[in-house]
């Protein structure tokens, strides 16, 4: 996957890593976190680092996390095999007398994971070429949620993140970037482990600005030998409202599909392309947003978030008022106060659904097209 632009973001991230800082990258869905992680990995050699990308979605316990990490290290061309061989030696030496058979996999099974992780990081730091390691962890909040679902989940999640924190402090030549499609900060706040993240540099990954978005639309169009008129670009930017590369790319591709090579795409074609993103056949482009709420929030929070979004989606163009949202939430069930609503609104803002006005009195969908999709495909008001 090509990574268009992101030049400033990239430079800033490398500055953090060269300064020995760990980073917590916060950004909503579909904004380009994974693309950026892969680019960092590709550039790592030139920057004097070893880097691995660790996608921990789908792993359910701490040992699986470190097993995956070892497997990714092993695949690192040039050094991986040697690091893991040295790790095997180290583990056999220090876990002496435990009658350990086989390699690190067996030892991991028989050892407490923090002890194993400590040895692994010590081994990475002992790498002969002296280069620091960069562990780029994607979807760590989903992994944390998986821990939370276990028996005694909150303690497990708390212990996992605090243990990682102390390992980060101890092993300074192994740097970490955490990211994922739900804000780890929101999760930390909800479950009370914010302290585990305090030393990390917060890096919010923003959408493209209008200039970059215009360049990107034409970059995608050029692959089909098309280009957008400036008016068409302005129309798309207005329709989208929030310039995530994913949706810009989808609109550009849809417009090019309907345009003969060599032609300029005008405003009508741009509008049609934006509309086509709401068609039944393309509804999955947006369904990640709904899934995000369905998968990652427990009841009754989930229903409350859907209620708020239904109200905002059907609300006035200037945004739904806090009073109207409170009324919607209090149509049934236990009474919900403004403090709880504010907490929900913070979550929906952090996760990219909504934006508040200056006084935080009214809230709107950040992406106009997502609002249109919500109205068309998600429950209507009153049913939420
Ligand atoms: N800088 C970029 N240049 C080109 N395309 C991009 C860029 N960033 C994102 N994209 C496009 O958007 C898609 C989504 O990006 P990516 O998977 O990195 O998002 P994400 O933030 O990891 O999303 P999720 O939260 O769903 O995991 C990519 O597959 C790619 O098509
Ligand atoms: Mg991703």
C-alpha cells in the first residue's frame, strides 16, 4: 500500500523515536494508522532501527501477544533468526533447573509472561549492531478488550499495561508505538489504568487537510488517467466534511469508473461518486463504524451511543443540542444525567463520529456522508 504524503507526521514520529520516546497514536477508524505503521517499518532500516509491526487483533492472552512478537522478530531479515537463537540460549541458561524442553515456545508456556518478556527485551537490547528496536503495535486496544472479557478481566488488563510500562522504562533501547481503532486513552479512562500510559508521547493522527486531500484525489485519479476540476474537488471536500484518505480514495475511484480516460471530472460526476458511496453495494465501506460500537462497547453503553447517534443523525443541520440528547436518552430505562452524556460525547468525538461546537452545546456528525449513511442504514430514531 502506497502511503501518500504523511510527510510531517512521519518526520515527527521519527524525531520522537530518535529522542527515545514511546508513542501512543490516537486516531479514529480508517484514517491511515496501519498504512503509516507499515511505512515506518519500511523506513526503519534507513533510520537506523530494527522494526516490527505487531497486529494483535485476534489474540486473547498475554502469552499469545509475546508469541506473536517473537514470530515477527524471527521474520526480520538479517537479524531475526540470530536474535531468537540467542533468546533460546538465554532462556535455557536462566531458567536452569526447570527441566525445560524445546525452544522459546515451550519455555513461554511454562514461564510467567512478564519474566519471558523481560528476557526477550533484554535480548533485543543486546543486539550486536547496537540498533534500537521499534515495536509498532496495531490494535492494542482490541487486545486489551479481549483481556477485559476474561474472568478477572479488569485486573488482567491493568496488570498487562502496567507491566508493559515498567518494561518500557527498563528497556530504553526498545521503543514502542501503540495504536488501534479505539482510543486506548478512552479505554484507560473507563477502566482506570490511565497511569499505564502517562509516559507515552501522545500523537493524534489527523485527517488530510484540504490541500493534501486535493492532491490525493488527483493522485488516485491519475492512475486511471483522469483528473478532477477544482470545483469537483471542492464539492467532494464539502460532501465528505472530514478528509480521511480511505473515503477520498473510494470517491476518486468511483468517479474514475464513470469517466473516460483523459477526461476531467466535474462537479456532477463528483456528486454522483459521493452518492454512490451510499449505495447498497458499497454500504460496507461504512459498516466498520457501526461494528466499532457493536463490538467494543458493553451494554447499556452501546445502546446509549446508538441512541445519541440516531438523534444527531436526524437532528438539525446546526447540530443536536445537549438537551435534545438528554431527552432521547431518557425516553426509557434508568435516568441518565448530563455527566454521563458528556462522557459518551467525549467517546464519540475521540472515536471520530461527532464534533461539538465551540461551547459544546451542539453536536454534529464529523463526516457528512457518514450521517447520510447512518440515516439510511442504521436504526431510526426511537428504535435505537
Ligand atoms: N497515506 C495514505 N495514502 C494512501 N492511502 C491511504 C493512506 N492512508 C490511508 N489510506 C487508504 O485508507 C485505507 C485505510 O487505511 P488504514 O487501514 O491504514 O486505516 P486505519 O486507521 O488503520 O483503519 P482501522 O481503524 O479501520 O484499522 C487504506 O487501505 C488505504 O486505501
Ligand atoms: Mg488499522
